[in-house]
C-alpha cells in the first residue's frame, strides 16, 4: 500500500475537473494512490477512488458508469484467463455499496487524468463474458448530484463516515403488491409475518433485478415475497434459490429450506439461474482480504 | 359507506386544479365520497382521498401537509374530549404509508373544493396537544411530482395497485456508521448479524426520528443498531423500548427481551419516551376496523 494515507470523499483543493499529468501526480495529491491498480482501497474497508481505464469505453456513459473489477488477466496482457474474484479492490467496492460510501472517479482524457467527482456504487453483479467464458465483477456507478456534496467528516481518524447517502430504496409497485397479497405478507424463505400495527409488512424482491443492466421484468413471475432481512440477503448475494428443487442455499440458517410457494404464483425459473450466476456469491468466493 | 365505488389515484377527467361546488359534487365525481368525513377509505384498505378542513391552517404548507386524523371530538363541536384512535380513516392512512399508496388531496379554497393532486403519506405520529392533553393522529403528506403521475392500474378490480412509489429509504450517515461499528453489525434487539458477502449488514434506527416534525437528532445517543426486520417494527410502532429497564415491549417474539448495549454507547433515554408516545402503537390501540 502507498504511504500516502487513504482519504474518502471530496478532497480539499481538488475541485471537480482538476487535472493531473500522470499517475504519480494523482498519487502525490492523494486522489488515487496506486500507480497501476484501478481501485484505491484499504484492507477491510471501502474503496476511495477508481480510475476508468478506457479499456471498456462502451461502459462509460458519463453520469452512469458500468465499472469492471480487477484481476483474472494474464500478467502483462489484457487477456482474461480466469474468473475475477471478490477479493482486494473488488471486495472493497462491494463495501461501498453496502455502506453507502461513494468513490472518486478519475478519467483519462486527452493524455491527462481528470477528477470527475463522486459516484455512488449502486449495484454489483457478476457477468460471464460470452467472448471468453470468464466471470467479471461489474459495478453500477452513478454520479452524485453536485448540489449535495459528500464530504467525509473527520477524515484522519474516521475515514469512512458518510453523509446522507441513500443506501437502500424499497419500492412498491402493482406487481409487488400482488405477490404480497398472494402470500399474505408471509416471507417465502423464513415464513415470518412482520406484525406492524394496522397491517403486516413484507417486501417484494425481484429475482432478476430491474433496471437497464440486469433487464429483469417487473412481473409476478420475477418477484418473491420476503421479509426485509431475507430481502437483503437475497439482493446482496448471500443466498440464492436452486431452481430444480426450490431449496435455499448459501446461508446457514436458511440452508436447505424450501421456498414457500402457492399454486397461483408462477415463477420463471430462468430468473433463479440468472440470480445464481450474476448476484449470488458462492461461499468459496467470499474470501475477504 | 357511499354507494359510489372507491377509486385510488388520479381519476380520468379530473385534472389537478379541478373545482367542485360542494361535498355532494365531490361525491358524485368519485373524488371524495363521504359528505362529512375528511378521509375516504374502504374497510381494511388504504385511504383514497382527504379533505383539508382548514381547521388547522398552520399545518398546510402547500406541498407539505401535516394532516390531523379524525375522531376524539365532542359531537357537533371541534372540542377534543378523547384521544384519537387508530381506527377507520386513521388506520387507513397508516396503510397508505405502509403500502406506498398516495391519497388525493382536496382543499377548500374560496368557497369551493379544489383537487390539488396526489400526495404520499410519508410519516405517522401520535401527538399529545398541550392545550387539552389529548393525542392526535398526525400524518406527514408530501406532494408527488407531477412528472411521474400515479395511476392505479385496473382500478375496478385491483384498486390498490401502486406504481413506483418509494416505500422505505434507508440512509447511511456518520452516526449510523458509528453505531454499527460499536455493535459489529449485531442487532440490539434480536442479536442477529446478517452475513452478506464481504461485509455484514445492519441498519441504524433513529429512536426519535429525524426531520422537521419530529426534531430528532442524528447523534449517537439517538440511534440503535438493528436488523432490517426489527428496524421496520421499531419505525412503524410495533415495538418500543421501556427506558427504565431497556426491555422491549409490544411484539410477542421480542417481548420482555432486554436491549443489547455496550458501555461506549450512551443513549439519551428521553428519546425512548418520545418513541413510546409518538411512534409506538400500544396493542390496545391496534383495533383494526
């Protein structure tokens, strides 16, 4: 690790748009410390910054970036020879999502490196490239609004403190209402019904997530009725459902339990295939360095 | 209940700003069916509309309304003689919040009734008025943006279907990070640690909620480290903590359990007093008609 201490959030004297001649200058300013790696992080902590390599230009849409993790390449080349693992910087970026910690984004533009502001890490998925058959770690980043700048408080001692970053948003749609009605707010995994006053509470979890990158549908065959705890475990890849048997796998308490289903709820089992590959993190891949 | 069927969301041929000569005209148009009551709802369902009475003008800030529930008055007068209960329209408005169903807001302006658009029910609290000592049910309403109109799908058969209303937002702040660190992501109520890959997951719950109406502080002495399930139960008044003994009350599974605490976490016990009165719904008040 570089000797310059890691710093999160906006940096004093580094306005959005500031440029740096090379990686050494980025390092000296504390904007991005590694001289080669694309992800700056501290062990067990979130990432502080990423440099967009330009290797995947189609993934950079300005305010929305689909960032590819590190690793899996033949040394000295850009040829993939293995799956990317959830270790080092790849694991750090998961913590950004889990904890709501934004990253600085640096782009190489016209031969110099430009600081382009803070981005939230909204999404993580694993994607198998058809071209070579190897899994990449992919992260959906989106630019934070300039009107609410994020500044880490008291950086020296508590680098990870976060200001008002939205961490999880639970929405309610026609389809999610319907699945809750079918199961009468019972969690299909642990069978709990949360007894809040006046009406019980449950959440609808999309198996293949909604949105442009996952292309999941907001349809009854793509949602489960879950309690908030199991919704978090499912969305963040701690557990998945094996489509052949509808058994839950990945986490001790629920391991081997069968998903509760009612006849009126037809689930498209292909969505579980997608979840298992793209969202679920097998226990063997949960090495945390 | 009126014979006109209840309808949720925007109504065809009733644009925002449409005016009606009197309550009977509102009724005939299906905009607000009761001729006297301020809340239109169906038994066991959410509310469809509210009429701002003008009795509490200070509570109407245009796009943000602090709505007062029904009941507790001496018949034929506006004098409070009892606490308002969580029944009828008051219970229905809780379902609007829980299920993300917006209400139509109608204002009396210049002698006529004007439809002012859809509002989300963001917040519920019980408030004891110093003037007479009785509890009111209070609801924080906020105008939905015009750019994303809410329309109930297939109204006739499924009146409660909802389009993309944000239901819960979990934020992460400096203080909430700190309380999670203190408890190492262990729920102070049920002791679970949710084992998501790379890093465990927990949420920080403000005891006295943040925001203008509650005036709670984002400070360590006002937050708990909870799992998502217990966070929902706590925020929505199913459970509370008795400050004298730190025991949990209100819900069978947790009833009588003591809150987990560590010496470094000083909690301002006054916040539990506030939660018990304003947020918690005692079991005796959970009559659901």
